[in-house]
């Protein structure tokens, strides 16, 4: 089962309006960017974030899963707990770097 556009809209609505937010469809699933940083991975209508030290105290140990076959284990985010969800985003926006743009091949 793939992530539905309605679910992506719901997740984006849960993110505080103080952030610049957008989604990008990738390989049938979605990446959600907050302030142009890749923060949330959404697969099968489930929101995942990388296991980072800055947020590990916000997740119970059993709240983990694999977003796709071959992926590393990620935390699973409860987006319905809007306050906790936005606290997680606050922390991640502070530590996740902006993606590096490839200048392309010259030829």
C-alpha cells in the first residue's frame, strides 16, 4: 500500500505554520521538507524519522520500524499528538543539514 495524497495533506496540516513545509513524491512514497530540510519520510501512511540522539528521549523503544525493505530502522512518529510532533520537528530542524546540491556533470 502506498501513501495516499490525503494522508500527506493531513501530515502537512499537523505541522506548525511557523515552518515552511512541502512534500515531494519519491519512488512512490514521500519526503516532507521543513525549511527545505528533509525531515520526515512517509511510507505506507506512516511517518518516520531517522534515529538521532537529539530526539531519542521522545520515543519509546518499541516505536520503531523500517520504512522500506533494506532501510535502516527509524522512529515512527505519532502525528496525531500535534504538540509532540512539532517538538520533534523543532529539534530536527536545528540539527538536520540542508541538502547539498550537486553541481552536475560538465561535459
